C-alpha cells in the first residue's frame, strides 16, 4: 500500500479512574509504527486524577480529541459517543489501562486489507499483566516459535462464541462500517464484548492474527470481577444478550450451545444470590429444552433464597480449622 492507500484507524480510548496507567496507554498509541491514527479519548467522569493526566499529556501531544463527560455514562455509551465522530475505516476499542504493542495497528491493518468485507473483526493473541506491569501469562498458549499450540476459531465463529469466551476483547480491530450497521454498542448493557460478538458474528466473519499485539491488564477492580457480586447488573446484561442470541440462532446446534451457556449463568446466579434472575434464565432455557433435574435443583435452591456463597465460606473456614487441628497445612 502507498501512503495514499493506507486507511485511517480510529482508536477509541475510554478511561475511568485509571490515573496510574493512562499515560502508558496513551504513549502506546502515539508510538505506533503506523502513522494514520485518529485517537479519541473519552474520560467517563473520573473521580481521581485521570483527566488531569490526559490533559497534561495533551499539552505535549495535542493531536487527539478529548471528550469530557460530566457524569459516568457507562462504557457502551462512552464508546458510542466517540464512534459518532470516528473517521477511520477501522476502529480499536481501548481501555485506559491496556497497552498496544508498537506494531499492532500496522499488522492488523495489513491483515484486514487482505480480507473481504465479509470480515468485521481481526483479533490476535495477548499477554496479561498485573497492576505493576509484570507479565503473567498469554491469552493463548504458544510454542517456542511464538505460535499458538491449539487452533483458534476463524471465519464463521458464531457457534464458538455461543459456546465459550475465547477472544481477548482489547485485541480486536473492528470494521467501522460493520459497527455502524449494528448501531454501535448496546447502551442498555454494562459491557460490550459478549453482545457485540453475538450480534456481529451471526452476520460477519472474524479473522485471527497469530501474534501477541496487546498487553491486557488484570486488576481486582476490572468489570469482569463483578459478575459474582449481587446487584452488579452483570448477569442481567448476560440475560439480555442470551435473549438476543435466542432470536438470532439459525440451527439446533446453536440452540444446544446456547442452552449450555444458560445453564452456566443459572449457576452463577446462585453463587451471586441473583435468585429471581436465575428463574428468568430457567424460563428462557425451557423454550429450548427440558432443564433437567440438576438445573431444576439449582433453581429450587434459588427459589428458597439459599445463600450458597456464605455456606461455602463456612465450609472452607471449618475445613481449615479441622486441618489445622490435625497438624496439616491448608
């Protein structure tokens, strides 16, 4: 590609209370080997010094747009704010604590430009880092040459997405036109990835680029850790997406995969004490197949409002005491 043919890429960086990491994230965008980048930063009403850090960075590197929200509008609404003014052919959704490897954009653009418009997403491998930037592990296991040791789904991945989580969300580069066709992210949800995967994969193909191109930070405050917290709204959002998948499914295998996923969410509802939601999941499951005695038992426990997570902790505490009395370590 000549410089005139190289497409613009929009990086949408949504930040909330990430003052410790936002400068490293911003730097990773500015030090990309690919120069044709539109950066849009949305500060989602941070209550720490995140916005101050962004403004200080902008004073020395002003070539990006900053949206300052006076109240936290949620991740999906914040992203859609930026999507409305995105000019790039492709979009990256970047959190304020993740880091792009220097040649990520260049390599993903090269991959995307070889694909037809049937493809809406190019994703890659990543490695996870802790709060101090220490490397933890890779998203996909790799061999000595750096290649994945097991095949990663590509093409029509809808069934794979129904079955399990397998894509590291921040590694995705998305076709902007596909995002617009989908109406952006669903602003009624707390998170974007599962819903976007369901709605996009049923219409478009995905392609995997077998390289580590992103550092994904793992924190105790990450949204994914809230799924077992009662009242977090996470499982409610999963319920909404499962209903969408029910309407989108195309064959019996997809309904079977969705049924297995719903069973998982029913168990999580029990652990999170989201008892009424478990019953709603059970009703949805019943439209697909007979829930069976194991699921019915879990739902029965939910109807009784049994605090299983407290019972589990009681069991573990007593087990520790017993083991200690016997002179063993736990």
